[in-house]
């Protein structure tokens, strides 16, 4: 990221947002990058003082940026720049607010991609089957057929060094097999929890074991702006989580170094090396599971869309879905009613003879 002579002002603005707005680390990072890029452009044009920047300059910046960015990205960039100049004006850094009338690009309304209920069930069934298959393979490897007395006698004649050399690869294979089982248990639990609760992938990877209340079948979720909510989950998710915590998690935890283990001691989900799982791995798990299940390629966010749509299809109240998803605005949740209506129209067209 390019540095500018305005970095100090950007740092102060981001600190202000962090203290007063409670924005997520990802949002703050994006705003910082947006502002740095914007002010760097003006710096290249010879601007040395924020007071030199005009509304026309900002519109020119938008024209340059819009060549390489989608409208949704431009909307975020515009919000960041507008917020920065409003803050600069309020704190006496500028004598005017040139961004006060800067318009946010309109974003075309698109319906979120979702799985059908049967596709979601197929996705979760395949993940559950993968756990059973890997456990079967692991058990088969562990139960080696006993040799005959003659073969056993020959083995007894071997030297201890030879025996140790032959056992080492077997132990390594056993560890690899156990890790594969553990990862499949983790993947099944992640898929079940994402679909059962509709939580965001960032919320998933930040969860700790203590956030699960098995007695009430609920999870405590920390969402955008550090707002917390309690979300219920069903019996399939409970079974998958219990299997992961009791059988899979200890296996992956053993692979961690002491430093990693201490940092991830409370983490609900772990990566292959025993650290807290990151968003990239979680997304890969969902994409790979979709391919293996033969359903449309989806992201964790599409599972969130699917959960919301299927809840509304099942008769859930819009306010209940809003609370579950952690939406601050009911308007955001209402997008899923449009998806439900579209699906209803499709089913009507297929089933009704005079459609």
C-alpha cells in the first residue's frame, strides 16, 4: 500500500472510527486502503493540503476508480471518503466539507444466490457420509489381520531395528488417517453450523468453544460492530459439533506448536496445523463440499442466504430472521422474501397446469 503525507490524518480517522463506531477490523482495513489510494492520487496531482481538494476533484477520483471497480466497491469507497472529509471538517482539519454532496453510486438490486432445500440437504448428507467413509478407512487400517503362527515366528526372528523401521511408516500412516478423519468431522460441523444458523464466515472463524451452549442449543455470535446475538441451532448441527469437539478437534490440536496451541486454546474450529481456522480455509471447505455434492458452487455467504430463505419458506417471521442474521436494517432481510417469492413462482410454473 502506498504511503502519503496524509497518513497521520488517515490514522486518526481510523482510530476515531474504531473507538466511536465499533466497525469491524475488516471494514477499518478496507476504509484505510480506500482513503490511502484516494489521497495518494491527489498527492500525485500536486495536492499538499486537504483544503485544496474540491468536489470536482473527488468526482474525478471516482471516475478514475470506477474503471477498475464494481459499483458495490465504489459505494464503499465513497462512504469512506465522505466519512473522512466530514470528520476532517468537524475536527478543524478543513474549512469546508467537499464530499458533503458526493453521491454514492447506486447498486443494482440482485437476488442472492441460494440452494434449494433438497440441494442443501444433499450438501450436508455428502459431508456426513465423508465422515463415515473416512472413519471406516481409519478403522480398517487399524485392524490389521493377525498373521499365522509361522509368519509370527519369522517376525520374532527379525532384529529390533528392522521392526522399528517397519513400524514407523505405519505410525505415520495412522496419524495421517486420523488427521483426514478429523478434518472431515470439522468440515461437516462447519457446514452444519453455517446452514443451521446463517452466521457469517467471519463470525464462524472467530467463535470460541465457550460460545456454544449445548443445553439450550444456542451459540453466542459476535457480529459487525462487536454486536452480540444468540442464535439457535438444531440437532444435526449439535451432533456434528459434538463429534468434532470430542473426536476431531483433539487430533488437530496435537499438531500445533506450543505457541500456536496457546493462541488457539479456546478456538472452536482449528486448521490442519492446530491454529484457529481462517476465513480462506472455511471458504475452501464450502466450495469443495459443493463440488463433491454435485450442487451449484456456493460460498459460505450463499449458505447464509439459503438458511434465511428456507426459514422464511418454512413460515418464520421476518423479524425473527433479521435477529438471527444480525441485520441492523429490516430492509436487508426483506431481500430474502423476494427470493422466496421467485422460488414460489418457479414452483407454480412447474406445478400448475394453467401457469
